[in-house]
C-alpha cells in the first residue's frame, strides 16, 4: 500500500523495531484519510403520506400518517383523533394499498404499539425501511382498553411525496 501522506511505501516485512516506528505514521495516515475504504452517502430519505380511511363502524376515527424512509430505516409520525378508548394501537406497513394490501414490510414484531399522547400524536423510528414502492398501506387496529383482541380500525394508503 502506498499513501501520499507517508514519504515512502510501507514495507511488507521489517524488523520489529522498524515495524513499531512505522505503525504510528500508518495509523495517523489512515485516520487522516489514506485508508482504502470509503463510505458512499445513501440516498436521501423518501417521504410517504396518507390519510386514514376508517373501517365500517368507526367513522369518527381520523388521522394522518407520515413516513420518512430509507432502505434501512423509517421514521413514522401519526396524528389520530376520534378513536375508541384503547390501551394502544397495533399497526404494520404492507406493500400495495388499502384496497389490495400485500406482504408486510419487515415482520409484525418490528412494529411497536402506538400509544398516542393526549393530542393523538405519536412517532417512532424503526430499523426497517423501504424505497421502491409506488404506495404502501398502513393498517391500524386498536387494542380495547382493559385487554381483548385487536380490532381493525382503519387503513391509510401512503404515497410518495415529491421531493422539495
């Protein structure tokens, strides 16, 4: 290997005292940018946005969903109103849209329970992501206060937003 910040190439084999003397300049050179590895910046996050379509019997449930995503991570923000009293809301992102939902992106266990604040807001960052979807569907279920089985509450078809 040859680094222009060093005066000469690093020898492959040298006596122990010489190797020790060359180690410090080599480490400094790598730290100053002479290493052979580079990290390419990833693509900018893509924003998806959608409005909750309530399930039959839950017409008062409204909300908006925003997702900023890369291939490895998504930041999710929701704002809900009019939902039934609940201990939390289960959710997941699927390929497709609300009319034809497809496979779950990631696994169901990747999604933490939504527990909105007093104004209906909630956000989280998940260690899963996606980019190449024309749209995705966010399905929302509620967990009745005091326990019980989750019940389907609504869905939001999220579409990519133009970059600003």
